């Protein structure tokens, strides 16, 4: 059994267990992502089986995302301080346990509480995966590992809806949706065994056994975790409950005030000689700040693509749910392939590869706008979306995992988990805000026009957001080239 040492590992020989550790990471993260996409096709069966309301179904989706986003950064810091393997294992156990609870739900309220638990488990394990890739891989191997992670994300998007449809067909409307949760259990149990057999010891590093200086460096910062978690909750909640009451939007300025308090507390905590939840100095690292902003903008736009596609295919073009899921399959497969390909080349091409991916995705969006408008105007087949969305997937595969490699490249190892979680939190906020705003704009257009025009407006808004992400990526590319030129001089 390898022994988990204190950072810094950068000068040590690569851990021989690193590829087995990566296998467990990919298995767990793939399971947690399939749990998102597989539920989408099961919602009608849940509504019938549990007599659920539309609000209940909304919380089946948003409750998971909410708790996931709230615990991310605190979980990342806990892994940095106490051992990433141990927090990863706890997240696995929590996620697998609540998957069983979801499958046994006798009511919609039971199911939603269990989905909150699943979100906590996913929030615990995801930042550990990013942190352990930073910890156990270096250079070209790290880029490859992030490429494999991106490929797993792409395949999860493709497999989830198809697997969900198959399980519902096998189990019927009463049992099928329960199987979409139970399918997590064998994967979760197998991954738990991998962790127990392959992961370094100790899985948890008790703080009480360390000397005072080490304990100060490993501070958990519970108040910082509470402030940031409350801030994320206040910012996300209105977008998940949009339309219930105008007063709910007051939570957003409350959330911004809590962010300001969190920043003040982190600086004060650091001045006391202890290690804060997040080292705010990392935002002075251009690669981290630019990459975090860019990927937040990317998720602000791109995650709404599949919501609009599903709505347009079913409500605009009169296609079935299975057809709506199938139209994105080539995109998901190309995303996985592009992510793996880009992971092997990111150290050669750098940020230029991300810029290229954004341009390809923008091309796909423009082609998609053309397809939906021509479908209404001249009866063009909606199956041309297979081609246009393939560009979106291929471009996205060259953006997400390469950006992760570049963004975290200069982050100190002792903050790998919390820094990766900061980036993921930006993605979750971008996702929630983007889906709420872009779908609201599309429905507003729908009141005075057709589904083709409404979808085209939504895709156009996404393209505008992607142009902003491209501007940030180009800025980072210029910054990197400027730094390289100054070092040569």
C-alpha cells in the first residue's frame, strides 16, 4: 500500500498506484454525472408513480444541483487538509446510500430529501477527484488524466438518457424510474472496494496528532465554509425557484454581501497565521483567474443548449423523448473523443487549443440556429441537428478538460482540492443562472412567435455568452505569450 505523504510531491517519483487511483476517480465521477442526465428521461414516470407536482419534479433536478454546489468548496478544503482519499470515500458511501433511499421513495418529498443527500455525496467526492489528479499526476500525464476525465464527462451525458430509457422500458413506469437510482449501487460498491484496496494510507489525517505549526497550516476554517456555503445557497436558490415570488430575488444581494463577508474573513483568518479555506492569492495567478472566469461563462451558456434542444425537438418538432435524446448522441461521443485527444496535446498548444474549441462550438451554435429556422421556413429535417450539434460537442471537448489543466497548473498542491472546487462552484452558478435566464427569454419569445424562432433566440443568447468566454480565453492567450516573451528577454 503506498503511503500518502505531505505536499509537496512534485519532486518525488510518480506514485505507481496513480492509474488505479484514476480508474476509481473516473468510475465515481461518471456515476455522479449519469445520476444527473439519467433522471431527465425518468421525470414523467416519477410524476405518474409518485403523483408528483411540477414543483416536485423541478426539485428532483435542482435539489441535487443546489446541495452539490453548496458543499463543493468546503469539501475540497476538507480533502486538502484531512486527506482526499478519506473524503472521497465518505462521498462515495453517502452517494451510494442515498441512491438506495431514492429508489425506495414512497413519496415525492421523500425522493427530494434523498436527492439532497445524493447532491451532498457528489459534492464531497468531485473536488477530491480533481485534487487527486493534481496530486498524483504531473506534466503530460496530468493533461492526459484530465483528458480522460473530460471523456468520462462526455460519455456520461450520452449514456445517461439512453440507459434511463432502457431501464424504464424494462421496469415499466412504476419500477423503471426506481431502477435509474439503483443502477448507481453496483458502481458505487465496486468503487468503494477500489478505494479500500488501492488508495494510499492513511485515508484520513487526524489533525490532533500534528504539531501546532502543522495544525495551523491545516486549518479547516469552518466559519469560512459556512459563509461561502450560505452565499452560494442565497445566489442559486432564486434561480431554482424563479416564478414563485418576486421577493425571492432579494436573496441575490444577500448572497453578494455574504461573499464580501467571506472574503473579509478569509483575509483575517490568513493574517492570524492559519491556513484559510481558499488562498485568495491564487486569484492573482492569471491562469487561474482567467480560466475560472472563462469556464464559468462557458457553462453559463452551453448547459442551456440541451434544455433548448429537448424542448424544441418535443414541443416544437413533435418528436418523442427518445428522439430528443438521440439527436445529441453524436455530440456527446465527439465531446468524449475530443477531450481525450485534447488532453494529449494541451501542453503543446496551450490556451490556443481552448480558443479553437470555442470557435468550433460557436460554429455549431450558428449552424444549429440555421437548422431550427429552416425547419420552420422550408421544412428542413430536424435530423440535421445531428451534424450541427456534433460541432458543439467536439468544440466543448476541446474546452473543458484542457482548460482545467491550464487553470490549475500553477495552483499550490495544498490548495488543489479547494481551488478546483472554486472553479466547479463557478460552473454550477453559471449553469443555474444560464438555464433560468436563457429558457425564460425563449419562453418570452414563444408567446409571440414559433418554437423555431424562440429556440433560435435562445441559441443566439448562448452564442453571445460564448463570445464573452472567447474574449477571456484570447486575453489569457495574450497574457501567456507576453509572459513567455518577457522571460526570453
